[in-house]
C-alpha cells in the first residue's frame, strides 16, 4: 500500500464511511445506531457517504470487525469514493494499522474523532492547551505502532479529521522531545489551573454557585442565556461550548447566585480529555447546586442522564445536590410526554429555554436551595441599623413589626444563608432573644451557608489511580 493517507486528506468535505459494532453490554440507540456518530462526524466536517454495522460477541483482535466485514468495508469505501472510515468504537493501534492496510484509507476511532472536534472548537488559550495535551496523550502511544505508514501526527493547517491540534509534530520525532513538549504544556496549564482554582474558591466564598451540566446539545447555553444576561454561544451542534461562562442569575427578592455554563458531556468521552479539562470543570466540581439539563425530545435522553451522572461521579462532582431540568418541553406532547417525564423523575423541573415555559418554577426551586430550610424567627435590631432593617423588609416576608426604645422587632421567615449575609453586614441584633451567631447554630445545627465543602481531588488522580 502507498505510504501516506492521513496527511493527504482535507477536513472539509471528507467523504466518510461510518462503522458501528454492536457488542454485549454496550449502549445502542434502539432506533438508529448511527445517530450520534453521524452527528459527531458532521460536526467534525465530514460528509457521511455510507454506513456499515456488525453485531459481534467480542471484537476481532486484529481488525475489530470480522474478515468478511473488512472486505465489505473495502467494497463500500470504493463504491462511495470515501477517504475516511470512522468507527463508533475505540480501536487498538494494531487494529487501526491492519484496517488501514486492508481498506487503504485513513481509519479513526470514536475517541480520536471527539478529540478532533475539541481541537477544532477550542478558542481560549487554556482550551487549546487542554486539547493539545489530551491529543498527544491519546495519540502518541498509538502512533508508535503505526509509524510504518503514517507521515505526521498533526498540522497547523487542517489536514484531516483526527489530525488537528498539537501543531506540526512529525511521526519520526524523538520520544524524549514529545515528553518534553508534554511537560511544558502541563506546566503552563497547571499555572492556569491554580489561578482558576483560586478564582473559584473566592467566588464560592462570596456567592452561591450553580452549575449547568448535561449532555452535549441539550440546550444548556440557550437556557443560560434565558436565565442570565446571556452571552453564551448557543448553536444546534455538538460541543458548541468548550469554555466556562459565568453570569449573575437574579433569583428574585433581592437574592442572586452565580450560574456557570460549561462543556457538555458525551458517551465514552475520552478520559484524557476530561482529565485535561480540569480547570474548565472546576466550576462544576465546586458548584453548590448542579442543574442536570436533559433534552426532553431526545429518544436517548435516559442514556444521556446516566452518562452525565456517571461523568459527574467520575470527576468528583458528587457531593452537591442535583436537580434534573427537562429542557425543550415544548417539543413533546403537552400531556402524555410531560406526564411520562414526571413519572420517571418526580422531582424534575420541566422547562423550555426558548419559550420560557417552566422558568418561574425553576427559579423558585433554585431559590429554595439558595436559602436552605427556612425558619420562623423574631429579629430585634436597632432602628438606626438601616441596612439590617432594609434587608429584612426587602428580602424576607415580614409579618409583624413593633418599635420600642429605639429598637425594632420584626417577625419574619428567613434561610440560613440570609442570616449569614446579615451577620456579614456587621450589625448587632438578636434572633429569638439570643445573639445571632448563637441562634444560627441552634436553628441550623448541621448546615453551612454554602453547602458541604468541596472535595478537592486532583483531576489527574481521578483518572490515574
């Protein structure tokens, strides 16, 4: 077979054949096994020219698919004039090498395709560093097994799906130089991550933080724009968001939190990529409440929920409450569809980020988490302490007021966080006849204003033992 195939291909308009191998225990869309892979391929810039499926008890050690299917794949590639084959599975280096020799076009697997999409979508310096590290870590061990027929890892200009990202790196490069490059990238990224961690810690001390998480293309950015001043890039494509955007979210009654929108998850997301995106995922890990956004109209929605929850557990975002937000409810049956969702997830909130349906309920539910359990109290403060009095009048439901000897007594209901805010003003007042700090411990003995402390486990450790 002639030498180079990967470096001769162009990203835009690559004609591609998709291959899906059904294996026991692996999720498969019951109606269309190629639906997600097709969307990923099109997001990467490929033109789907053909599809090939095989059901096996276990993959072939040499070519993943059977010998007969290899011949069928070669015929399909020739018939469609395809220049690329994309597997919906992860392949070993030797399997890629054997398939490329047999089919005589470039072969990439699911993880390499996702890495390529991230490389193409990365815009911030941190995101580019993260993708470069992930792509080198994932690709380098595989390239060593394929040096006899590949010409380069990646190029600064687009040269083929699965080959963008780390810049001009010839396959003949010395292993020591690649390690040195990875070391430089990790050092630079670590500085960014440390600064990001400090920013997140400072924000959590001052604000109640809420994170939007969910499967890619579930409508998180559209919902983010609906709830805040907006500005997040929202597009009907996979991985439209690769960096985190944070805005103030007004919860009403003078209460507000900080809402973050971050990268979407996907089934079988390469763990190198998740590990590299530690600084991006920091907002999710340390958020005090997670809104798990689901696409109500997607037939694979339940699988997507499972994927998101498993990914959250994997990155250490497993200590805070989660609220399922069923988005795009305007695209399902008004009665049967919504009832079905509530039957499966009774505590879910049904919303439409486009029409605004259900947004008020979502705000109410988040405000409940923000305030925490509400207690009925009597607060006595100096009538001259206008900041405390104004706060109570504007942000709590005051039901009784009385004045005596320059003091005002107010009967109201407030949450743990609101009392903590009052204490931060420096005013002197009593709650139910005792000092405020003592009353706080008595009324909420097992709670803190910002929720349980975040467990800071290095992202690298979460994926490497």
